[in-house]
């Protein structure tokens, strides 16, 4: 009886197959982790009125619900890379996501507003560790540059999908209870942790931790945010506001001194000798003032002033978010053909135009008109961020890419946190909601326009961008650069 013998499978093929399985599991883990922490930043806005109805607290309390998360995210982002290096990206990711899940469950069970705000602070700590380590895991699993670039694009699209889905998903879940927007993180997080067990261990290396820089950074950001939020309720002359702002000034001075004299500074001040780093940092800040601040404002406006439900408010944001997500895959091609200056300036001008037009609308304007005018604000995202990333990558040495990306992303988070703090103070002032709304929109427009008109220089304007769709700098814990 004839028979055939199959050739033995080569060890190389088996190794390649196993490596691919690990890489796929790693990418799924990183995408889900990035998705859930991004979703938590966008899903909360439409639930704010429902949270206030149950827990009370007024505008000031709602500002803290949003900013507690963003504040700790921003303050700890710079140190996350050192932590990841020290304990390994896999272990740091698991610890950060585990902390995020526990805090999410606590948010959903919170009996009072202070408990919710405290849990949101812990969520921000977990998110600050999870985000950069998720990118580090991708870098370790895909050493080949071409495959890594595709993996990073998938990772970034996970964040874009979360940003687009957040308002509508938040509105849907709030129909049952606002608590469900936090409980959603439990099953997603547990699935992610199960997938994490299928990833390879991460290398570790000694990494100094700048305790002085980290502590003073938290105090500076916290004092500034606290002062801005409480000023809306107590006034800028209130003692607690003045003390908070004083702490912020002293802490900032101490932070700068520690970075100038420290052996292993978290943010080497020499980085800011590069004009491009300063410009990119300013652009990131200005962009997030509008992109993060306006959804906060209009989540309240749609529900409080126009009587929409949480779901109706989420649907009103859908055109803005969907068109932003649809434009993202083409952002790299645009930047490659024109250089970074044109898309950056165009996006910021669109944001300014949309903001100022919204400010000029009468209070009786229909919601559909406002939803259409929010579209230019959403389009700024895929135009501004990939091009700014490319600009920074082309002008920063590879050895400084991780630090520069940390500074860039921290400036973005600070812009978002301060926007919520200042805009919330304005709409809660004695002049009334509509007056505060118009002033906030005019302020967002002015900041965006100022950033758009910032001279970038002929060399910068002519530089060709080379960034994948949705690509974004993040502080990484490996030697790889993107």
C-alpha cells in the first residue's frame, strides 16, 4: 500500500508561527487597553448631568469628575516610561490596567461625589501607566519596521474608534444608569488581562526615577487646576484659590530647578532649545483646549439648555466624531504631499472658525445647526495631530524621541484639563451659562488661531511628513522609535 511521508515542519516555520501568535495577542492586548482608557475620557461628558442629578455637586463637581482623570493622566505620563523600563512593559501594563479596572468599579459604585472624584484620580493613574506601555508592547512584538508601522496604525485606530464611539455609547448606557459607563470597563479590562497572559515577558533594565520632578509636577498641575476650577465657584480672590495658585507657582519653580540641576531629569530643559519642540508643544496644548473643552461645554448645553437626553446629546456629537474618524486614514497622505504646516494651520483655523461661529449663534439655534458647526472642530484632529507628530519626529534626535513625545502628550492633557477648568468656571459665573459659553468659545477660537499663526519657519514649512495614519507620539519604554 503506497503511502507518503509529510516532510517534517521546520523549526524556523514553527518559531515563526509561534511568534505570529504572540504578536497577534500582543496587538489585541495593546489595542483593547488603549481603547478602554481613551473611551473613558470621552464617554463621561454626556453622563455629567445624570451624575449631578444623583450625586449633586454643581458645575464644580462635574469639572472635577472630568479633570481628576485628565490631571493624573497628564502628571504621571512622563514617569511611566521609567517605570516600564524598570519592571518591564508587560508587568507595568498589567498593573496599570488592573488599577484602572478596580478604580472603574469603584466609580460605578460611588455613593458620593467625593468618592467618585477620588476613584477618577486613581483611574487616571492607571491610564497613565497603561497608555505608554501598550505602545511599548507593540514595539517589542513587532521588531520589523514595516510590520510595526502597520501595527501602530491599528493601535492608533483603536483610540480613534473609542473617541468616536464615546458620546453615543455613553448616551446609550446612561439610559440605564450613568454607573454603567464605568462598569463597562470591567469586562473589557478582564478580557484584556486574559490576552496579556498570552504575550511574551518584557525585558527590564535599570531606570532612574525622578521623584522630585514627579512630585513637583503633580503639585504644579494640581494647584493650577484646583485654582481654576474653584475660582468659578468662590472667585479668584478667595483664599483657597490664591493658596492653590501660589502652590502651583512655587511647585513649578521647584520643578524647573530640579530639571536644571538633577542628575536624571524627567524633562531635560535642553530639549526646549529646539524651536520645533516649543512650537509642537504649544500646538498640542492649543488643539486640546478646543477638542476636549468643546464637548464638555456642549454636553451640558445640549442637555441643560436644549432639553436633550444623554443619548440625544451623544447623537448630536456623532457627525463631528464620525467625520474625524473617516478623515484619519487620509491624514498621512495629506501631510506627505503638503508638508506639516498646511494641515496644521488649516486644522487650527477650522477649529477657530467653528468655535467663533458657534459663539455667534443665538441661544435659540437648533441643535442640528450646532452639530454641523462642531464638524470643523472634529476635522482638526486628523489634520493637526499626525502632522504635528511628523514635525516633531523630523526635528528631534532619536535618543530624545521618547522624552519629547512625553512632553508633547503631557502638554495636550494639560490643555484639556485647563479647558474644562476654565470653561466650567466661566459658565458657572454670575453672568450666566450662555454668556460663559460664548466667552469660552471665543477663548478657544483665539488660542487655536494664535497657534495657527505661529511662524514655523521655511524649513519647517517645507519638511515632508512621514507618519502613518493615526500615528501619535507616546512616551515609550523601549529603545525602538516609531
